[in-house]
C-alpha cells in the first residue's frame, strides 16, 4: 500500500520547488511578538474584509471627524502681529539683537583707526621708496653728465693737439735711413 500525500503534507510549491518557511510565520501568536509585521496581500485583504463586515453589521460605529473652523469663518479679529500675547510662544527665527549705538560707533572708530594706521604706514613706506628712487635717478643722471663732460674734454684735446705722426714723418724724411747690416761669425 502506497503512501498518498495530501496538500497538508506537501512542502512543494506550484512550480515543483520546495519552499522553506519558518514556523514563526505560521503561528499567529508568535507572529505578534515580531518587531516587524509581515505584510502580504492576503492578510491586508482579510483585515479590511473583517472590518467592513463589522461596520455593515453595526458592531463598529464610524464617527465623522469634528470640523475645525478657521478664524476667518468664525469672524475673529486678527491680533496685532507686532505684539505677541503672553501665552503664545514665538516660533522660528528671533529678531536680531543690536548693540547700543555708542558701542557700535566706538567699534567702528577702532576699526577705522587700525585700517587708517595700516594705510598710513603703507603710504609712508611708498613715499620713502619714491624718495630713494628719485635720489638714485639724480645720482645716475649726475654720473652720466660727468662722463659726457669727460668725453667732450677728450675730444677737444684730441682736436687741438698737434699730430705726432706728421712731425715724425718730417724728421724721418730729413735724415736718410741707414741700412742695417748683420754679420755672421
């Protein structure tokens, strides 16, 4: 006699593959202790169906939400937004807190002094450097002028001096040249 398998004994799914399911999902009590709830389409549908049946039978009464009216509908005048009532807490960013005018002016004056001192020292340095540059330029110009004067003097001297070459030629022409004789021993 052969064993027959019923649907309850079979662990095979429709496609013929075995599926492994933990027992905790089969036990409803154990499933309630899970940290997450397993959601399947079947379980969602069942809960909605049971709820709808209970509503239809009158076991559960659905109460409509109470309507909340706005201030405009109730014709309540707006409060002055500049003044906050005692009980109402201000939400969001608070206003900027400014220092006293005298303190602000004092701080501005100090900052301006520092920047002006820095700028003044920069200006003084620039003036000193400019003076040094001017002095160097004057020295260079003076040297160039002196060199030009020396050159001019030399030119004048060369122009006014009698030519040595012309006198030598004349003296040589007056005295006949002697022939040099070399004796060998």
